[in-house]
């Protein structure tokens, strides 16, 4: 069975030959460990610095080759084809303060994370941020109603089109598109969530603008020939919702439902990435019509057995191996995660194998290989939990 066939089969809640495997995010260290060469794919500050140096074409070439080579090496059924910076974008280098610290032209200060090596906001200049107004957002909504969403520059799709051309005949191809969650605004995450509490008068117009902008742009995604869109907006922390479920259900959910309906009308599957503890929203994922829910974080209480019992006949579940064990655990820890997820998630189809979030910086090679071997050992249908005891 071809990889794309087994993905479509499991999305129909039918049993393929083996559980499909894919990851929505794979950091550079995985590529380098498996392929034995440097990469620009999710290479954090290295990627940023290369853009400053005018090396966009090298970045694009690396993505085209390395994403396909890694998928072949690990046996992925699903490939995420990312968008690229436009050739028209100007990437002005920031002022270097020291080896870890940089300042942009607006006076915002950034530092390189010692954990992930991303260039992260460190100290923002409040004078550089202009809050939106209701009037401005209503004007933007009226413009979308008249003209539709702005078409992305064609060069943004370079890697997407290449992967579709090379691999769609055999693999399931997806890409990211805009998501919209909490109807708020702010220069920092802290500002964003404080403003969510302080400005309920903004909820309706922000939700409408975000929803219409994302929905109107889906047709540009469909034109690229991908099979699916993944929406990346998170809704939970490791202990509960990021904000009030009441706000989501009243102001955002109706737009999510319309978003999914438009994606389906265009022939796209739609997958909700959402890590954290999100029991408050799982039934909403079903009601909205999402085809799959990815980012199932067992360490935040999202138990595969309970999920399968609650929504597994209506929503494909994607996950299984915790990031904590991929990074800090042993191969046996990874095998235990895999066995539990496969045992409870796989029977009857509707299950895609993957990490609880991503293959992230710090993932140990031996743990990744144990994850691959566990799928090949226990993920073959028919799933037999007696035969496949860990």
C-alpha cells in the first residue's frame, strides 16, 4: 500500500496495512543526525542569519532536498511542505550587541535561546507597537469582502510545489495555513493575554477579521496541489486552556467551522495541531469537522485511550510518543509510549503515529530509531495487543 493510500484510509477510519507516520515539525538536528549533513530546515538562528546574508536560494534548495530525503530515510507517509520567504522580502540584519543579543531597527532586543537556538524576543520597545483599532479592522474586513485575501507572492510556494511534484504520487502532502484562536492583540504574549481580558469589546471584530482573512486565502493553498492544511494555533498549556473556553466557543468556533467547510469544499483535508491540555475543546474539534487532531500531549493529560473512547470514531488521532521521552528518556521509555498509543489508538483505523508535539532540538538519535522500530514492530494491522505486548 502506498503511503498516501494508508493515510486516506486511516482518515476514513479504516485499517490500512500499517499505521501511517508523519511529523508536523522536525528540527535541524534530526536532519543532520539522519542524513549526515548540514541543513537549513528549521535551523533556527542559522536560517535567520542566512537570510540576512542574502542566501535565500541556498535555504530553498536545502528544503527541497532535505525534506524529501528525510521522509524517505525514516519511512514517513506524510510530508509537511513549508512556505518560504518571498524573493521580494528584504531581510535587514539586526545590530549585533554581543554573541547572543541583537537589536532591530525599532529598538526591540532579541536573544538566541540556549535551548532551541532560535532568535527570541527579549525586551520589546513599547513605542514600536501600535494597537489596532476597531475602525481599522472593520475597514480591513470590508476590503476582504470586496477583494478577497491578498495572494501570496508566487515564490512563497517554491518548496511546496516541488514536494508536490516529486512526492504526491506516493505520499500525503500537507502545508501550514493561517490559524486564528483567541481574539486579542499585543506586542508580547503577556500583552496578548492581558488584552484578551481587558478588551472584550474587540472580540467580535478581531474574530471576524482573522476568520475571513484565513478563509479567503485557502483557495491559494488549494491551487498548490497539497492534500491537507494543518492549522498551528495552540489552545492549551500543560495544565489547562490558555484562555476561557467560553470566549472560544462564542467568538472563534463559528469561524473555525466555516474555515473547515471551505477547506473541504476546496478538496483539502484539514488537521488541527493543538498541544497542551485541551479536553475543553476536543468535542469542538469534532463539531467543527476537523479530519484529525495532532499534537496529543500525554504529559498534559491527553490520554490516548480516553480520547479514542470519546472521539476516536469521529476524529483521527495523531501522536503517541512524548517529547519528554524523545529528549530526556531512554529507548525503552519511547517503546512504552509507542506501545500504549498503538494499543489504544490504532484499532479500527483513525490513528496516525507521531510525536506528542514534534521531533525537536534535543531528541536523541537512539530514541528516534526506537520510535521507528516500534512502529514497524507493533503498528502492522491487524493490531494484536496480546501478540504485541511490550
